[in-house]
């Protein structure tokens, strides 16, 4: 036990020295944008569930969502730092169906204002700062909508958009998030960030009997200004 504690303390000391030698920042502010591959995942243990069977019959598709906002980071101790901010994110999915007269596409979108709280482990290397992070995101629903686009066999196209907030169990958003990334110093204290990441809601968003979750995977890009 004492040996394990000694090894852990030694590793923290080494990483602390590396971070001190890195000409980086103790805190930073910046802007970020991530194009996201967004989709819905379902969980049901009831094979007779009508909604679940309908989804299997009419497969759903991913859509292009996004996450954008302001970010703030602060070094806590050694290689450990914390990251927060405020984001605007769009998630959702689409589904297709066909009748004898038309092809129908349903697009479901959910817009949230989100505050992330993530812990990072930093691995500095010269002008580069590699890291891994994990945390949770919480926020509120701003808008939920369903857009129905119909392409008739006659060549006529129609589109109708309506709100779907009545399908939500609550207005609160919770998600777990994971990512690995790189901060690269461009000039002085200006850094470029690239971070592949994955998010999945912890709370169900739907009142339907099948458990429904919103997921997304994307590449978060940003510019950060390091503060001494």
C-alpha cells in the first residue's frame, strides 16, 4: 500500500515538473465549435413494445448537429485541470418512410443551453499539450421541433415544421462526455484546440415506454487564450 502511494506521488511530481517547464497557461478562455454526428439510441427489454418494433422496421438515421460556445480552463494541481463554460448544442435524428404515393422524411431536433464540467489530465510536450478529459454536461431545453418533408410521386415537395415539446419528460439535460485532445501554441499565448469527443445523455428525454437517449460524436475545434 505504501509503495503504491509513493509511486502515485512520484508520478504527480514528475507531471508537475513537466507542466511547469511547459510554456503554457495556468488558465485559459476561448471559443469552440464542434460538428457532431448526432443520433438517437433506444433501450427496451420488452420485445412486444410497439415503438421499439416500429423503429426496427423503419430504421432511424443520424443527422449533423453541432456544439458551440465559450470555454474556460483552470489548472488545479500537477497535471490536473478543470474545464467549464457555456455551450449551445443541437442533437436529434431522422427517419424515413415510404407510401404508395410519397417518400416521407421526419427530422427531429433538440436545442439545449449546456454547462459542461470536465476534469482533464494534461500531458505537455513542447509547443503541444496533449490531454484526456471526462465529465458531465447539464443544461435546459430551448427548443424541440419535428420537420416533415414529403416528396410525392408527382414531383411535388412539401415541408412542415412543428414543436414537439409535449414529447419530453422534462426540460433538463444531463449528459456524460469523454474526449482526447491537443492544444497547440500558435503565437504567444494563443492556442489551437482539436478534440475528438463523445457525448450521451444520462437522463431519458422521452415519455415513451421505451428508454430513449440522445448521443453524438464530433471533433471540437477552438481557439484559446492562455492566461498566466
